[in-house]
């Protein structure tokens, strides 16, 4: 049999009981495997009629200290770590009555799930740190020449299938792959504990120093754990290899929202590309800024169309009208269930080519219509609430980490430094523009009218050029839609360094401006607004997207 190893004795101790009864029964009934088990797992197996050797009987030592000590025993770890091809090891095992353990089936206390609860206590978190489980997994994985180790219920049937082919044995290749999976799992487990504890300590330090209040306090140490979600055909360009990874375990509590892009159900369509992921992420984050029905059409990470309305179909119509040319080949993000009418509008009426359509869910009749575009990537997230706490990006030699930027300012805290104050209608458009402008690459200017982003000036090296570009696009949109130009609301993601920004905006029909304020030349911008009869609002918060 070569490197094949027969399984005669198995130790099973699992938190997740999924499939464990069936697995243990097959081992015992079909292959005569002796089952050793602990605590709750042993009770479940015995109740199912499976013969079990309790761990205390196997070790000759009782469980103690509320179960903290039960498998940390030489008879367990000796049975796992003993090299079967070593005469010395086998002689020492015989001298101490240590029996070989050929298979370990263990999954761990649910630490990650425990600390994800908002009301978790420090004591409860600590008690959900598994010690014996990782120890057994690591011992078994180290000795994979002889021991089969299973930490995932999804692998139960694979092990049984292999045993059926190899007369109750597993192959070396399988044992090594399972061992690698163990070390990935234990590394993730330790990372979750480290991340939680360091974050907890940083939060406690912030309370002592009086700096409490931030949703995320950067800890002294920061451990990442990611699992490959899929390989990508290539990166930004065909000569770049790429893959997408998902944040896993404890780190996902910070770096993933409740309805993240990575993890969304792909209902249909071609696999997402690297650029699809970047654009879809930007669009998905943008549309979730709104509580009312909203649609954002995004191209190259900038919102070329955006609108809110009474329903998402109307919101789509208004977003598309902002810039139909740029919408071609873009990403459409919707913060409500997608009805058939919205699909009919973009697919049948507008004949719009869309790379990705992302939304919480889709009506059945909408999905049936989307099937006529089999290459269209359709993503269902299951919800649209909230954002991740943090975001990270790599730089050469390290990682930049920051809180996610969301528009949470209370309009009641805004200040109005100009002689003229905005009307109610202008204020509504200003707040809309303020939310959308945050998603535009800086220097960013967003022109809005009637709750739609009709002109965007993204990424210019100076703010005047961004203003000019945004105004030109807004005027073109008005002409295209048969709407009178002017009466525009303008949002700027950062302050105006000179009055020339205001002068340009005034010349193109802007009547109200929202911006952070804070420039040493604010007085000049305020005076320019007063000269032109423009209402200006200061938010006190910058939303710069580099």
C-alpha cells in the first residue's frame, strides 16, 4: 500500500455537529474504526447509537476545570505525534501504553461568531478561545505521514470516498492537503483572536485617554486573514495575474459590511474581472449612501449617473439621463430589489450595455428577462445596509488602514456663511450632491438638479478645471433632456482655495454650493458668493477621495 495509512482509531470532538453522526457511523460500521470522543460530541454520538470511548477512559484522566483540560494529555498527543516508522517512538509509546490515533476530526469553538456579537463580554470571548482543539489539529497535521486530520465537515465525504477505494486507508496526498487546510484554519483562528484582543485593548486605551468615539481604533498589532475567493483571468491589464480574496473570520467584522461585494451571489454572467470588482465596489458603496430608492451608474470608479426617486425604475431613468454616453459599459448599482420594469428600461428601451448589475435582490420576472443577456454579470448581495468599518490598501512595504468614509453629517450642524441662505429645494439638492460627490475622484465637483447628478468633474489637477468640466456636462445634460440650464446645486469634496472656483460656477448657473470650508481664503469665496447671489453651506467635513 506504500504511503496509504489505514484508519483504525479516530478521535472526534466538534463544535459544529453538521454531518458528524453520519461520518462517525460510517467509520464505525463500515470500517470498524474505534471512536474516541469528548463531552457534547460523545453524547450526540451515543444518542445516535454509535459506540464511543470517552476521552477520560482513553487517557485515564478526568475532564476538569470546566472542560478547559480534557485532551491536553500525553496519551492523546503521543498517539498523534508518534512516528510509526521510528522504532524508538514506537517503543516509547508501548512503554507508556500510548495507543495510536489515526484520524482526528475537530472543529473549533466559535470564537469569531462570539466576538461578532455587539454585546459580547471580555470573559465570554476568552472562554470561547479553544486550546485543546487547535493543539490536536496541529499535532495531527504535523504527523500527516500517518495521521488523517479533518477540520471541515465538507471533507467528511471525501475521506469516506477515499477509504472506500483504498480499503479503509487514506493516501499521503490527501493527508497533506488536509494538513495544509488545518494550518490555514488555525492561523485564521489565531489571527481572529489577536485582532480582537488588540482592538479591544486599543479601545480600552482610548477610553482612558478620553479619545473614545471612533468606530475603529487602530490597534498596536493588526493581523489579516484572507481566503482566496477565485482566480481572475488577469488584473488591470492582460499581462498581470490576479485573484480576489475575501476577508475571513474575525477580520471580516471590520473589513466587510453585512452585505459585501465579495460574497455576493453571482446569479448569472461571465466571471468578474479585476476591473469589474473595483468598479462594482465603488458603485455599491455609493448607492448605499442613500436611504431612499437610488441608482448609481458608475464608470471607471466615478459616478457618471446618479439619482433618487420614488422607486428605483424612475431613479434609473433619471440616472441614465445624466450621461447616457458614459453609462455604456458601466456598472449599475441599485439599493432596492430590481423589478422587471427597470430591466426593461435599460435592456429593451435604452439598449444599454452593462458590465455588472448589483442589487440586494431581483424579482423573479426580472431574473427571467436578464437571462436573455447571459453574459451580463448579475450580483445579489442580500441587503444594502451599512458599510464596513475599515478599508485598507497596500503600499510598498506596508498597509494603509483607515475608517471607511461615509456621509454621516447632521445637516442641523451645517453653517451658512453667505448673505443668501439656500431654499428648501436647493438644500435637498445640496445634500444629494454632497452624498454623491464623496464617491467622485478628487479634485471632485458634482452638479445636481432635482435629485440627480447631472454633471461631474473628477480627478482634475486643479479644482477650477473640475468645476468647468462638471458645469459643461450639466449644461449638456439639460440640453439633452430638454430642461432649462441653471439653478444648479454644486458640491465640492474639499474647500475652495480661491474665489475663482465660485466665479466659474456662477457663470454656469450654479445658485447654491456645499463644501467643507476651512480654507484660509474662505472669506474670498464667501464674498464671491455674495457678489453672485449664491447660497453657500459649510459642512465642516472633507470627503476627499484620492
